[in-house]
């Protein structure tokens, strides 16, 4: 697929989404990761819900906790495009599939995207269920969604303005550096030691490639991680995906309140 082909695919997806939802323009996109789905329920009035299988270019996620649906939600004067789930790099569909949702959001009119995830935390003070703002990232996937000689500046990728607005709503919010591994296996204790040494605070298997694609598309980016467990080797406990989902269920009310509070400011 050429560069022109993928841009055509994104435009086709946005046009089909507008047709199915009856909404021609969206303002803010939210990508809700593992453990975050329950937080979507109180965001506003759901105008339409569309299966990703009906929109060109999307691949339905096979990962538990990722629904494969897109909602158009009216929240006051803001129209939200809410992705209930995402495609991960480890699913093997390629980088273009991973970032197709973010690019479609930009084509649908969004100027801001909120990227969320469930992740491991390296700070023992972050109990499971703690939301953490992403202030920067380290990309350990050995790939990029940007193709060709397009040199995109990633300085302040995770908007300092939006992080400031979040802390105005919830002053207790901490922030950290998110590190994306390709997955799907969890990190080893030695790898977590490496992450600590290079300045990482959070580890996961998503978000970074989407954030880069969002910046390329001109979107302002807010990243929020939900710490679902201490990273490998810190607590001594084994890691599993159900733990991620359970932490999200317990934190759903706080996550929903946080998103509802910050959306008017976005």
C-alpha cells in the first residue's frame, strides 16, 4: 500500500463513520485502553455506536477488554469520538492498523486526542487503580508510524497545556514517562531494571505509536495511564491480563469522573 493508499483509506473511514453515525464533525477523540471501558459510560449522550467491522481499515481487536466499537457522544457543546478498544502491534496487523483510529479521528475533524492505557508502574507509591499523566515516552518497539522523509518534532508531544488542565481538575495527579514494549509477553525483571535506568516510570504495549501518528496529523495529545499492577519483579507477584481488567473495573468511577471533568476544557 502506498502513502496515497493509506490516506485514501483514512478518508474513506472518516466518511463511512460520518454516514453511519449521522455526525459530520467530531471535536475530541478518546482511545480507551485495557480497563478503561467502564469509564466511558458517563461521558455524555451516546448519539451512535458503530462496530469497527463496518468501517474501512479497522481490524476488530481480539484482546479481552477491547470492544471493537466506536461511539459518537455528545458532551455539552463537544462531540466526542470514543474508541472502545484499539489494535495492538503484537496482533500482527502492522503499524498502519495500529494508528488507523487516530488518523481517522483527525480526518473526522478532531483537534485533540486522549490516549489511555492500562500499564505497569515502577513506583511503589502507585497502587493499582492510580491514574498517571504521561509527560513523555520512550519507544522500544523499533518502529514508527511515520513513513518516508517526514521529520516530525516530538517535543512536548504530550501537551503540557492539557496536563496542566488535568491537574487543575485533580491536583493529586502524578505524571511519568511511558515506555512501550512490543509485547504481547510481559517484561522481565531485568528489562524493568533497564527501564528504570533509562528514565521510565510506566510500561505497556500501546499508546506511543498512536501518539506519534497523532502529532503527525496535527492533533494535540493527552496521555493518561491507569496503573494496574506493579511492574515485573517489584512486588514478586506474577502478572496477568485479568489483573489489568480488574484494576480498571475498580477505578472506573474515578476514571469516568476525571474524563468528564477535563473534557469541557479540551
